[in-house]
């Protein structure tokens, strides 16, 4: 049985004071829950996060990384740098990175590889836009996003990774996929991977992301192929984030 996992994505939010209050409150209330918990914070707050979470049950990570190991890439941050700050996870291919920063499936796969080479667990974000869903292309789109990684690295690369299904139309919009809609895509992703390797598919955590809140989390997490959540807005309020974690526990 796959253990549930909840990852908070702070996006470009926070400051030193707020972060300390948020992380302290999460640590206070999360103790004893049978669920994996992590937060992906902005780069400048990795040291603070490492200081506050080290030795706790909450892991941490970053929201993106460079596909290059080092070099003349001004402004970029490499996987080994993230390791220096104790990161366990790193998001790759979040839809905001794909849409706003031009990350292609190939670039996302290269970032995925760079994360794994350096011992990080990549959280591969996939999901369709509303236009793609309306055109009946949801499964084709998410399969292509997963295939970019499989084609570059082989299906076994997914044995030490997480996939997050995040329909673009549900991210930050307050509109959540229904449990049935989400389950359908999660099952399709798992089936697709099972076509190449059944064991990898069965063990793979597939998280749902897109306006998950305390009120809708339990119904989503009760679905057979939904192994937890990638949480944006609700990860910025300790009470809300902990309530989502409780729903997964
Ligand atoms: C996200 O940032 O990945 C996300 C799912 O955001 P929200 O929960 O706010 O929709």
C-alpha cells in the first residue's frame, strides 16, 4: 500500500517572519500523523527552512532547478546546490514554469534527470489546460508529459519519483477537479506506466493538485489512485495545510 504524501508549494510567497510562524505551527500540529509531509519553498528560504525542519518529520524542497550541473547560467540553481540545503524534493514542470517560463517537456525531463543524478526526488507535474480538456485531449497531454521522462530515462526512473496531476484549470482558481475526474486521470497515468513496468506503476505516488482545501481533500484522497496532494494556496495557512494533511492521514 502506498503511503499518502502531502507537499506544500509556497510559490513566490513568504518572508522570514511569516515562514517561521508558518513552519512552527505546522510542526506543532503535524506530529504523529501517518502521512508524509513536505514543503517546497523559494530558494532564499531554504536555509531557514532547513534550520527549522531539520530532525523533524517534515521534509523540504525547491520549486524548480536547472538542468545543468554548473556553469554560466546566471540566476539558475543546480540540483547539487539544493542538496547542500538538505532538500529532499524538487518540483519539475509545474504548469506555471511551463506556461510562464517556456519549459518544454524535454527541458522538464532534463531537470528531472538532474534532480535524480543528485539524489533528489523529482515531483513531475503534469496536467492539461481547459482548452485541452474541452477538446478531449487530457489523457493524450498527460501521457506525453510522462513519456518525455520515460523516453529520456526509462520507466525505472519513476521508481524514485513522484508524479503530481495538476489540471491547469484547477490551479489557484478555486475550481477543483471532482474526485471522479481526478481519479480517472490518475488511473490512466498509472495504467500507462504499468504498460512499461507494472511494479513501478503500483509503487508510484501520484498526487493531485488544484485548489485542494480541507473541505474537498478527504473525498479526493479517498480515491484509489490518489496518493495525496500538491497544495498551493492552502499551504500558506498552517491551519489549512494541517487540515489537508489530516485528511490524508
Ligand atoms: C499548485 O501551486 O501546485 C497548486 C495546486 O495551487 P492551488 O492549491 O492554490 O491550486
